[in-house]
C-alpha cells in the first residue's frame, strides 16, 4: 500500500467511480432526460476531478452543507416542487383537480424534507473538519 496511512492509491490517482455505488447510480440514471444526463456528467466530473482542501470544502457546502438550504440538495427540492405544481408544469393540468392537489402537496412535502437542516448537519460537520 502507498501513502503514510496506507489508504491512498498508487501514484495518488483518483479512483474511477464506475465500479462503485455512485457509478451504478449514475448508470441507472442514464437516458431519462438531457438535463439528468448533464447532472450525471457534472457529478462524474466532480468525482474524478482533483480538488484541494478549500475546493473540497466549498463543494461539500454547495452540494448539501448550506445551513439555509442554498445548495444542490435544496435546488433539487425546489425543482421537485416546481415539477409537481400545475401552476409551473402545464402537463399536470390534464389531471383531475384532486389529483393535481395530491401531486402538488407531495412535491411541497419533498421540498420541505430536502430543506430540513438535519440533512445538512453531517456535511456541514465535514466542512468544519476541513478547516485548517
């Protein structure tokens, strides 16, 4: 093994995500929509790019570590709410009104759940642990 703690890869290489849970998830998300493919590409780039401590800290906060929900996790919650609201997604207007309300309510609940500060606690702690 290499590295002072015997946990690093040969030549300090960044391991590929393909044969990992992340790689499997990214593969499973393929061919849904061009926007999802862009997200997959961005996640793969973030996973394979070489980061320093500052960049890592900023990325963690940006992904899921912002105390006020101003992060990717919060944006996904807001997008789910938008996609489930007939006022912002005309496709839902073809549904009966009670079904529209159910869909919109579930989207609103998703946004609330994804904006829960408790979801960000561990990422925020990881960010704080990177302070040097």
